[in-house]
C-alpha cells in the first residue's frame, strides 16, 4: 500500500506555513493597492456619465421651455 499524501517533517512544514502566511499578507496588500485605483477610476467615470445625463436632461428641458415661450410670445406669431 502506498501513501498518496504529502509528508513533510515538522520544521520544513512550519516554515512553509509561515512563508505562506507572510506571502498571503503581501499578496492581499498588493491586490488592495491595485484594486483601489481601479475603483476610484470607475467611480469617477460613473459620476462623469451621471453628470452628462443630468446636463443633457437639463438641456432638453431648457429647449422645451424655449419652445413654449416662442409659441406663446406674440412677437413670433405672424
């Protein structure tokens, strides 16, 4: 009967666990620093798009108000 599991002596196993823990902290820190600028950029892009939509809506409302004013002003009726 053969063993299929990995067998390590206690000292190398503990060193591997220690290095894995430190590496995990380093990787999580790196990913945090990599993800934060992406999220900030996405937030800025979303706010820019929302501002463009609101600005366009305000322009449409202004044109509608101008149209109503032109229809009701006697200077434009001939």
